[in-house]
């Protein structure tokens, strides 16, 4: 079975500062990794995913995540956050059968 | 192409009642998954339906059930509601099912409050 741990439930950060949201997973098989974002009163939207190939993946709005197999991590980073990045972020792992989600990290960007 | 729609968006029920939630997937998607989202618990997988058959099931009591119709629309039902069932229920659709190459698209959710 797989599981996902998001170590920080809440992350406050000042606007234009860098941020890292941490995600660790456990799995006995090869997995695929995802970050989803949830804005208030909305469903989840896919932010980025790692399937294979380059371990560094990027989203169109400046976020990036790096797959680290030895540390079983998939941390999400952004060098400079905006107010509009305030949202809930979920890390997820998938085998070929099912998705497993972390408990989420609430990112609050402070003006 | 229209996204995943869920109805109703908000629902208030009392303990002991039952409730039915509806999900219409993206056109052409045959897999529908349901999740329960609560603060501190994140998303908990309820079940997945593919071609009108329940293919995967999470660890929820039998009070939670679902079905899928021939047009891929899905409903989930919760009987004998408990206070702890208050949550955001999310539906996600994908082309062929769960897994990396079948990206899940989420609806806005139904907020269920049990009084």
C-alpha cells in the first residue's frame, strides 16, 4: 500500500518570498506523483505531475517539484509567491490502481 | 468541453436521514471516483466506478454506496447519516480509470452538513 505525508498543515509566507511545501511518500512499488491545488470553494486542479524521465517537473505558474527516489520525497517549491497562490495544496501518489492523497498544506501568502 | 459537475453544491440534513449526491463526468470519461474531504483527514477514497461497475472501494462502512449509469453519470448515497459524515464530497472523472496516465478531473464538490 502507498501513503503520503505532508509534514506542514499550514505555511504562512510573505509575498515575493520563496516557499517549499514538503511531501514524503511510502510505497513498495513504482509510483507516480502529483501536486493538486484547491482554491476556496472549488475542486482540486492538477498543478504538476511526475510520471518518468526528468526528476524536476514544472507548472505553468512558476511552481516546480523534484522527485527524489532515495528520500522518497516530492517537495513543491516556488521562488517567489503571489497573493493568488493562497490555497490548499495536496500531494498525491498513484500506482496503477488508486490515488492516495496527503492531508493537505494550507499556503497563506501575506501581503 | 464542460467540466465535472456535481449537484447539489450544498446540502443540510439531520442525523438518521439519507442523502443522494450526483456527479456528471466530463463527456467521454468512463471512470468516476468519489472522495470524502474533511479538515485534518485530507481526501479519503470512497469508491470508483467504471462502466457501471464498482471497481475499487475504500475503507468506508456499508452506509456509503454508489452506482453508475450507462451514460457514466454517478450517484453516491449515504444512509442513516451521522454527524461525522459532514464533509465535502468530491467527484473525479477520468478516461479509463485511476492511475498515472488517467488524469483525474475534479468537480467543485458537494458540501454536506449533518445536524
